[in-house]
């Protein structure tokens, strides 16, 4: 366990992931899997970058550059999420129209507070 922990802390896991991505043609990265999971609005998941917001609606651009209007006034917002332009988020909720979504919860994309990067 100590060797595995040291490998992870020193960036070995990130290095190994990069080697798999560049050397194994059929390898799907963790980031690609995460994006696929959080890009299924028909199944209640959506993610992207905030491009504008007000007290009732957030507008995001998803990873396919589709613009979504999110109703979020009743949603749980994780305490670490900053609702501001440029922040990447993931949402659980319900698709209510072709490009509209009602959020039930909003979480940071990267799991860390502040502006997360893709």
C-alpha cells in the first residue's frame, strides 16, 4: 500500500494514464469515461462550462459545444461550487426540452473548489 500511495502522490498514476492514452489505440481515458457518463441529459446527467447565469438560470456549454439553459432555483448546490462564468460543473436532474434542463444537484466538475479545468 505504501508503494502504491507513493506512486500516486508523485504523479505516477497520471504518467501511466498518459502512456496508455498515447500507446494503446483502443484505450479510453478516465477523462473520456467521465465525460461520457456526465453527458447523458436524457438519463439525468449533464456537464459543461458556465457561460452565463442569473438567480434562476444557468447557461452552460457542454463538451459538444451545445448550449443548455438550466433551471436551478430548487437544486442542491455543493458548497464548493462557485456559480460564475468559466466554472465547469456537473449536474443531476431532468431534461425538460431540447436544450433545457432542471437541475436537482450541482457539483464541481473536478471535485475541487473553484474553477476546475477540463
